[in-house]
C-alpha cells in the first residue's frame, strides 16, 4: 500500500495544480499554438507542426556578418533548461535497486559508469541543468552543443556539426549525439511527456538511451509523402548493450563498433492529423562484458555481439484551438534485444571458455496524452517488458523469466512555453527472479526554460 507520505504529497501537489490558473492569465500570451516551419537546405524541406509545449519558441531570424562571402553569427543562441522534481516510492531498498535486479535484464554488465543526475532519490532531485549553445556557422554548416550540469559534475551530452546545403536531400551529422532510431531516444528528458524513462529503454540502454560519438548520414526522399532514412556509425560504448572494455582480459578493437539503420514514414493525412511510423535495427559488432563478485575469484569476461530491432509509431491530432486545447497524441514503441556472447576468460571454471551466454529480452510501451483544457494535459502510459525473457548459460542450463509491467498517470500544466508543472503517479509489478515486488512512485516535477530554444521535432 502506498505510504502516508506519498498520499500527503499527492494531495499537496493537486492543491498546487488547481491554484495554478491564478498565475496564468492571458496577458501577453500568444493566441495560437506555436507552429514552426524549419528549412534545412534547398532540397531538404520538412514542415514541423508543433503543439504548444515547453521549450518551443518561434524561429529566430538569422543575423550574421558577411566576411569574404561567408556568414558567421556574432553570438550563438544560448538556452538553459532546469529540470527538478520531488520523488517518493514505497520500496525499502529504493526503486533503482529494483530496476538493477529485474530478472533477465540485470545479469551481465559492461562498464560501471555512473550518471548521478539519473538517480532517483526519495525527496528533492535535480536531474540536471541543461546548457545549449547553437548557431549557424556559414552557408554549409550549423552546430550546437549541450552540456548537462549536476551538483557533482558536468557531462557533455551532445556536440554536433550538421551540413545544411548537401544536394539530393542528403545531410551529414557528426560529433556526439543521440541516435535517431525510435521515438524517445533522440529526445532530452525535459521533452518527455512523463517524468521518467520508459522501462525498455532504461533496462537495455540505460537512463540516457543511446548517446555516443559517431556520424550519421540521412536522406530525405523526393516523394510526395514524408520518407526519411538514415544510417549511423558509432564508437560503440553503451555500457549495457554495446560496451567495449579491452585491456588485458579482453581483446581491443578499434571503432566504429556499432551500426544503426532506421527509416521514418509519414503518409499524407488531412491537415489536422499527423502520423509517423518508424522501423530500426542496430548491431554492435564487438560487445564485451564483465561479470563477477568483485574479489577476482569468480570474475569472467565475455565477448560477442549485441543487437536490437523494433518499431515506433506516433499519431497527433491538432485541434487548432488556443493553447493546445483538444490536442491528442498516441505514441508507442517496441524493442527486441539479443546478446550473443561467448566466454573469453573464466577464473573459476576455465572449461567454460568458448561456451555461449545468450540473452533474449523485449518490451514495449503505449502512452496517450490529451489536452482537456487550455494548457492542461492528462496522460496515461503502460510499460511492459520481458514478454520474451530467457537466458542460456555456459553450463548448458536455461532460464525463462516472467514479465514486468508498470502503469503511470500524469497531469501537467504549461503556464507558458517557458515553464511546466507536472504530477505523476506510477504503480509497477516487477519480476526479480525469485519473487515479484510491487512499487508505487510519485513525482512532482517543475521544468523551466530560459533563452532561445529551438522547436522540437514532430
């Protein structure tokens, strides 16, 4: 049963949300949702219809200085996003411990990197402060860099150079960035419709998703409907599925070690409707993992391949009413992952060397968000992982695990395009192998955006 602290928090949060309209009078507010049309090169045109949401502002006219035939912005666009929230759950060990022990998903890890600003502590949390610097470089390139600053450290999330004038609908992107496969992976946390990451992403890729150094080539097809295809090559360092350890216990292999392909399709629908369907696949050609008890006596190292494939869908209805009133969104993704590894070294049982360790897991989520009043939205999200959930071990044994699921509901209020207040309550049932554990979570989130922030993609 959810604890008294959670109930008290929910009552207080609802009181705050109900009081919010007193601070949201329409003085100086735009009378229509913001819609941005972004042009990228002569042959690359994509209309992006945006719902009224935090961080979305009208495009800022380019202002540059002519120097020998090139254009260089005098100052880059700078923005700051502050993402803070209160969290409480009713588990004795903490919800992060449960996620780390879920059957089938927590067996073999790569590096032990830590992202402190991704932890969920009971009480007040600062996910991070996001600094973004963006601007046009010249007629051929534009660039942006995003730094996530927490109380403990600063982490470079993205540093990207993009071409703007390649022919035939082509574009190249290079640097460190989020892969564009799927729907959620390329979004920053403040863009999500819910406070926390969906289960399947968190369990197979980590809370930050797939974010690496590499290059992307995309092609916007010259078709009467929207068709965008891309291929990406990354170094291959994701700690859960595409890690590379090397050193004295495992062989070294130069990058790129990860290849991803994706395609996104949007049919021509009536003006108020938008639909995008995507397919994707990824293969890590040299995944390495290390597992052990920490004292060196049972350590074993594995090498092989990590793969994932899946599909995503998003449907949006734009009511064309003030402040998003009546807008409706349905979003879903399915991901299947495999890890085909063999034992490269085993300190306790040398006979296991060369034998296979195979994991097969999958998961999906479906979410619906509806704007029932101007600036007010309600959402429902269903997560389920482990419909396929089995492992084969070097000793010849095999285990089949149960699935885990979670239901989340949220209510948020977007006072302006610069601020959003959100209440979310979740209940999950998680398979930990020997037993199932239920957990309640409650979030109260406040996100603030300062400065010029580009529009989000469809």
